[in-house]
C-alpha cells in the first residue's frame, strides 16, 4: 500500500468521477510546451492572485517541503500548521 494519502475524489459537472485536480498542477500541465517552467515564487504569486489557497496548501506538501518551513508560509492556515507540527513532534518523541 502507498505511503501517500488518497487524494479526494469528486463527481464533475459532466458526471465523471475523478480525483480532484490541483489547479496549480493543472496550470503547470497546460502551460505551452515552449515556455520555461516557472519557479516556485512565480507559481506562488500566480496561485495566490487566483485565490487557489487550498491548492497551494496541498502543492507545497506534495513538493516535500520541510514542516518547519511550511509553518512559515503566509498562506497556510494555522490549523494546518498545528496539525503538521503535531505530527512532526510525535515523530521526534522517543517511544517508551
């Protein structure tokens, strides 16, 4: 079994059941093939201006961002930071 969480599934307007797309990943996929790949700063500016906060929260997790650095990202909701910090702390606590 995979160590990655199952992504959300939804029914689209046309009735197809799909994994919920991350709009940032879709945007990157749909870029013209001759365009240089944007850096993370460009992606962040674009996604924030588009209001894609949930997609950004997920995207930075999928990148493997450090938990400590993740807590410093301005767009991550406090409750998400708290949960990530809680899980990280549990990994650092020695088992008795």
